[in-house]
C-alpha cells in the first residue's frame, strides 16, 4: 500500500489517530467499569431494601393484630361499663 503524502505527515497523522482512539477506548472502558460498579451497588441496595420491606410488612401485620386485640378488649370493657352503669342506675 502506497501513500502519496510524505512519510512525516503520515506518521504524525497515524500517531494522532492512534492516540485519539486509545483515549476514547480508555474513556469507554472507564465508563463501563463505573457503570458495572454502580449496577453492583444498586443490586445490593435493592436486596437490602427488599429485606427491609419484608421485615416492615411483618411488623405491620404484627401491629395490626395487636391493634385488633386492643380494640376488642376496649369493646368488651365498654360493654362491661354499660352493664355496670345500668346496674348502678337501678340501685
């Protein structure tokens, strides 16, 4: 393969071309590595959040059950109070 341009110009052109390509390749490689690191971080973060969410859901059910029990106790106590008030009014 023969070029019509002088060797000196060709050498400079090819060196610049190589250096530009190399810089672009290194930048792309760095970006890929950063993205992979970010993905790994987000996956672990997602797993932690999922576990936290499951724990919170279990705690919510626990508290709802506790609330239901307390409301039932309150109803029973109100009924007892009504009966007692009626008894006291009669006597």
